[in-house]
């Protein structure tokens, strides 16, 4: 690696290596979190548990998934991504193995609900924002989009694999195999290749940008620090909490937990429905990456409103889908909006509050997201038990996303309100801002 530019193999900036390994880690973690979609029917058949009871365990997992958000955000701000990823993924692996040997419902609530929930919760939201803020300037929104899309990619890739593996080695064997992949491939890759920031990779903190004449650029002014307490005094913070609560209700809680079960209820075979989930993930890879690209260029509020509009239409149509063609159409439109809220949110919060406390602030808002997810996962299961289908749940979700779109448009503009130097950095000029002390300097980035 060239210590002055951070380039490896002569042309690839090392930040992209960090992104690639982190993407893989988030893919596997997201696949683990979504695994209950494939486990609902095997657990019903083996243990005789009803769907509401299983949904309660999933709801518990989603709640602890959210609780770990502020914890992970604080750890990211203080210690950096590498150790945080290692710790939370190790917890996830332990929880998966314990789930493979469980025999009762209380054990499922404990090991999947608490341990796996906490472990997977440290791998989303704030992690993507923190990695992007530490390593990139000009393409920060794009990087957030790529890493956020890893969550849906994980579900698209892992769920069909789990379903296929269950037909051969059973659900317990599938979980053991997943834990093995984490322990033997993902964790060593993070240890070897992920660095907290350019300085840890040996990159000169005052290196010129590639293509420059070679002169060392003048650092941007110090970036202000916004504490969580200060952020909580602003209306925008609480507006985002409401928006993200609705987001959680209508993605992880409702669709992420119950889509496969709903499809099977409508007579669509499980493996066929899993193909639709894969299509949804592929579409979200494009949708969320495009959302990140737009976040570098356009008004974050309008991007959020468009994303929620796509979600509204998708949820309003889903109750009337009864065959694979309709399910695939839903997968395309919902997939474009699935996790596409992440990039404009992270970019907006960075502009408004600065990157030094981004992990803590985003992690706290993520807790609101997961409170919505947890409530929705359980209540959607209750609706299914009481009414015989998910129609009421999906139509309620469609109404809530209309509210989220309107609230997004009412946010104050982030343009010109953010930390000094934001505009210049967004246009690819200057360096990453100095945090006010030599220890926390970040290198300029090239993405």
C-alpha cells in the first residue's frame, strides 16, 4: 500500500477493501437476522408452537436488535468499527449455535430473542454510517448505500440457501453451518483486513488527493461535535425517531418477519416464495445504492419521501397478491424501497450534527426503528391469528408510510446547517475535517 495515497495494487483505494469485507460481514449478519422467516414453519411442525408465540420471540429479537444500536453507536464513536464488528459477530455466532440445540420456547426467546438480537443489531445502521464517515468524503452517500444494501442482499442470498439446506440437513444443521461460516470465514477476514480509519492502515493523514499536483492540501476547519443530549433538543431528531419507527413497522417487523408465511398462506410454495424474497433483495441492492448516489447530490428529504411512496404502493397491493407473478411484482417495487431510507438518513444526520457523534445519534434513532419492528412483528402475528390473514396489518402499514413520507418533507433542510467544510467535501474538494486533535485526524479519501 502507498502510505501517501492509501492505494493498493496501484489503483484501488484501501477504503474500498474495508467496504468489501464489511459488506460480506453485514450480508451474513442480515441473513442470520432474517432466518426466522424460514424457521417459522419448521418450528410449528416440530414443537407445535403457534405463530403468535414464535412471532413474540422474533419480536424480542428485533427489540434487542434495536437496543444494541445506541450501544454499538457509542462503541463505534469511541473505539472504531473493527472491534465492534468482531464483538457483535462473535455474539451472533454463539447465539446461532445455542439456537441449534434448543428444546423449548423459553430457550428460543433467550438465545434468539436476546443473544442473536443483540449481536446482529450491532451490524447495521450506525456501522455503515461510521465506516463511510471515517473512510470517504466525495462518495460517502454511495458507500452508505452499498453497505446498507448489504442487509437486503443478505436476506436475498441467505434465506434461499437456508431453505435449501434445511431440506438436506434440517433446520438445526443449517444453523450450525451458518455459525461455522461466521467463525471460520467472516471473523478472520475482519481481523485481517478491516481497519478503523486510514491512520490504522498506515495511510498518511495529510496525503494529497489522487490526481492532485502533489501539494499537501490545507485542512478544513475543525468539525463541531453534537452530543446526543444536544441532538435530542432539536425537532429533527424526534421527527426522525417517528419516521424510523414507521420504517421499522413496515420493513423488519412486518415484511421481514411475515412475508414468507403470508405467501405460503396464499398457496405459494415456500421455495418459490423464497425466490421472490431474493428478487426483493436484488432490487434493493439497486434501490439502496441508487439512494446513496442520490444522497450525494439531491435533497435528502425528497429522497426519503419517494422511498416511502414506493413502500406505500407496495404494501397497499400486497393483500391482494395470490400468485407468484403478483408476488414478484410486489418484490420489485417493495425491494426498491426496502432499506433505501438508510443513505439519505445518514447523510442528513452527518450534515446536521457532524460525524464525530454520528454513531451514537444514528444508533439511538435505530432503537426507535427496532421498537417499531418489534411491535409490528408480534402484532402482525396476532392479526394473522385473530383474522386468518395479514390484510389488516399490511393496509395499516401502507397508511403509516404515507405519514412517514409527509414527515420527511417537513424536516428542516440540512443544506448549510451542517459542520464547516461540508459543502466543499461533498464536491470532492479539501480534506476530511480535523476533529480538533491530532489523534482523531482522518485521512482524505478518494472513493
